[in-house]
């Protein structure tokens, strides 16, 4: 009976050791899984941070382009305002010539009209030069617009340009520099059209 009890105790100890080994392997598997998840999280953080840096660079470039466009529009508006002032001056001069006879009859000075529409001499000279240039025949202008339209239709689109550069063996970085676009935009465009 004592021998039976010793055998049962030895068997129970072996079973306990077996369960301890099984639990130890499961804990090791969980630790490996945890390490892999930490590595994946780090890789995802790196990828997202790179993406955010690239987005920031593209946003900065967009802001720069928008500010330059606003400056161009501001300059164009100044030029348009100068042209309008010149047109108003010409109209004032025409009306001054017509009303000069009336003003002589009414004995009002013409100087009041000239004071209302004062434009510097340089601006007036530039306007007259531009007017002389713009007074070319209308038919050649129509021909010029037709040739410009033909040239515009023969130009490749942005997508075609990128795909042609890619087919020529250019890298994505080189294409991004040539087209002044972001690398991700070029990569996506190539993936969609490949």
C-alpha cells in the first residue's frame, strides 16, 4: 500500500511537470506575439510619420503656390485698374471735348473735369502704346487663338506625362521633381494606370 501511494505521488508529480512545461511554452508564444505586435506598431508609426511629413511638405508647397497666385492676381488687378483708369481718362477727355463747347456757353472751367480724372503721364503713354499694339487686325488674332488651341490639344495631360516619364525609366523621385508633385501622388497615379 505504501508502494502504491509512492507510485501515485510520482505519477502526479510527472503530470504537474508536464503541465508546467505546457504553460511555459504558451507564455513564450505570448511574449513572441507581443514582440511582433510592438514591432508592427513601430513600423506603422514610422510609416504614418513619414506620410505626415510628406503631407506637410505638400501643404507648404500648396500654400506657397496659392500665395504666388494671389500676388499674380493682385498684380493683374492693378493692371486692370490702371487700364480702367486710362479708359476713364479717355472718356473724360472725349466728354471734355464735347462739353467744352457747353462749358464755354455756361462759362464753367474745364479744369474741374481734368481734376476728377487725373492719371500720370507715364501711365497714359503706356496705355497709348498698348492701345496701338492692340489695334492689330482681328483676323490674325483669330488665327493665333486657333493655333494656340491646337497646341493646347496636342499637349499631353498630366497623367500622360507622368506615365511617359515612367515608361522612359525615370524613378518616382525624378518624376516628382520634374512635375513638381508629391511622391505619393505619382506612386498612386502609376499604380492606377499600371
